[in-house]
C-alpha cells in the first residue's frame, strides 16, 4: 500500500471501480483533477458566422469555443473543444474520450443523420454524451429529423443556439458529480 498508487473508488452498488470517478484523482499525488469534457463539432461548423447566419447565427466557431471554455470554467470543468469536417476524426476523438474525458458534448452536424460509425463509437465508449444542434433540426428539412446519435446520447438539445452548449455542459457537470441519474432529486 505504500507505493503511492491510487486506489480505485468503489461505490456501494457496484463491484467494479467507477472509471469516471477514478479519473478525477491524480495517481501521482492523490490530488483532485478537474473533470474533462470534450466538445466535438462536426462538418461545416468551422463556417459558423459565414454559413446561413439566419439559421446558425452570426457567431463564429471561435466565439462558440470561448463560450464553452467560460462555461466549463464556471462549472469546474476542463473543456477541450475540437472541430473536424471528417467522420474518422470524430470517431477517433470519441474513442479517445473513453480514457481522457468524463463527458462529451457532440454536434456532429450533417453526420448526425448519416453516421452509423459515430453511433457505434458512442455506444462503445460508455462516456455520457449530450447531442447538441444550434438550429431546431425538427423544424427543418425532413432528412434532418432522424439522428443516429440520439439513441446513444444521454440527452439531446436542439434549437437553442449557442446556449444549447452551455446547457449541455451544465447537464454533464451534474451527471459527473452524480453518475447515477436515479439519485438526482427532482426540484421545482
């Protein structure tokens, strides 16, 4: 026991360690670490502010990244914001989250409606993910109504613009603090 290795955190209901909670303790010195949340943005989100501002708003991806980092700081989270136009990058980052993050905020853009690979990656890693869309995809073209992400997401937020990212980070912060959603009290 004197080796300095961190002991796994166990909960009363589980026989195995809670991986998410165990990641919050630095094995080198036992100090608490800030939970990490990946904010992953898919195709065309690099064009925010230029692409259809009537639908997506005038804010840029840099503005959205700053909002997410500020929200994360306020919530005690380290937020790692990434964007790619390539499905494989998103799959790689989702898989990376398995050992490097306690939550994912995902706006997969158009890949939401087509990517079985992203669906399978989210299902495989077991990290809670919140699906976010700036616009209300249900009030747009019918091909945007189906999501391969929703069935494996902890929650879905659509149509609230950049605020949706803030709400997703709030939800993940609560979920990380209380990994068992059934223990969450209902308050008015």
